[in-house]
């Protein structure tokens, strides 16, 4: 985990009201994995840092994707290139793409050097809804580094809400109103695959759990500190008890989460 004083180096719109912010964060860029997140803070700004899944890595820079859904994100989107921002991460556990199921897969560049190519020939489906697209570009990069065939499935309410960026051998779009691609949600549009990764609203993740119990899902939950201290990100488990999404999660086996006890919709939108 690194605490960096960083600067905003880029901003672009990738969907209606969906923006990608680029931040220079060399130490995090070198170690982050798909599904992990960073906690961003700025001054003047909210009392609590804001969590964002890392969207892409380009050299020494990381990217996060967000929408203007409240005071904090509005402030972040109003910042200018060169403005300073505090970046804590990488936080949380990542998606596991290794055949052994370990969450300790090396960074893609190290994986290539180590010859970790045993994923070759396997298929992976990356299934996202809305801002759930956030961890998928990194997941696609890791999957390609392992020689896996990637199907990218992204859904939204309507065509304008879709993220315009994708990275897959096959790309499937889904819209609730049928304005582009499959008429329906991303879970229904997705094919079966050897490995399924899902991120989006919790009701979408519950549907994914019903179809693919062994899928890996990145959950939505309230998050305060991001480091396991405040216990605000409790995730109810089928076996009983709770995990902390920021420490034991945010990635879980779909069937392990008690979806009936987890809010299907949060009062604010988050990205991981």
C-alpha cells in the first residue's frame, strides 16, 4: 500500500456523464491488479476519501472512471490538470485469473517474464453494468497476458450510457431499451465461459450469482476508510457473519455473498 501525492494529468468523457480521470501514481501503477481500488483525497474536499476501482494503467499513470453523483465526485471532476490529489492504494483483493485460483497472480509484465501462460486456450467473460466497467480493462489486460480469449460484455440503460471503450476479442453490448446490441441486461447477454468476472449494481451481481455461482464479483457497498478500520463496508456471507469489502473483498465468489441481506441499490453510486 502506498500513499502518494499525485497530480491529475488527464480527463476524458467515455460515456454520457462518465469520465476517466488520469493520475500520476508510479508505485501504484506498478503493482495494482484488476479489481483493486484506490482511495482519493483532495483539499478542500470531503472529510472521507473516495474509493475508485483502477480502470487502466498507462506507464506511471493510473485511471479511474466516475460520474458526477454527489458533492465529492463533482469536486473531483471540477479539478484541473496539474491539481494535486492524494492517492492511497492499491487496496482490496483482486480478481484471480490464475488456474490455481490464487489471488496472488503476478503483475502482467512479471507474469510474461515468469512464463505464467497456462491460461492459454481458456475463455473469460468480463460482464459489467454501468460504472461496473471500472475494473474490466485491467482484467482484459491480465487475461490477454495469460493467453486467454476475452469476451467483453457491457450493459447500460440506453446506448448513450454505455462506456465507449472496450478491450476484448469479442464485444457484446446490452441495453435495457434495446437501443444498441442485446435488448436486456448484461448478465442475460453474456455467454458462458471458463471464467466469469462481474461488476455492477448489487442486484445485477445477485442475478450473476444465480446463473454462475462460481463467478467472481466485485461488490457495491458503503465504504469509509478503505483500510479495514471503520467496518462501514460489511458484506453479509451465506456461511454467516460478515467480511469487510475493503480488506477481504471487494471481489468475492458470487455464491458466497448473502445477496438478500445486501442492499440491492445504494443511495449513491460507487465504482467498486
